[in-house]
């Protein structure tokens, strides 16, 4: 499964290496597609690739860390 999500980091989470921890904690491949990070917030477009159950557990873990996870709507033409 390849899941594309937007991750929103607040002031409490923006300085933490959460994406690195995600890759260490779960058997997933992460690919940062876009990012805008400032002192008090961050927005990252991230692909997470791995087994379905592992990807679901990884996204739940992100939420548990205080990161807002929102799916990126896939373009119908892109497939």
C-alpha cells in the first residue's frame, strides 16, 4: 500500500524528528514529496509505502504523536 498524506506539525512537534522515528519504528518507506517548515508549524506531503496493516499502524502512531494526518486526494487522471 502506498498512502499519500499531509502531515501538519504544531509548535510542540515541529522540532521533533518524527518522520525519522516513523521509519525506524515501522517497516515502511517514507518519501517526502513537499514540505514547508517554519519555527512554529510545518506541513509535509508524505508518501508512506508498506504492508496495509503496517501503514495503518504508522499513521495511527503519527496521530498519537500529536501530528495531524490528512489524506491527499488523488487526482483521478493520475490514477
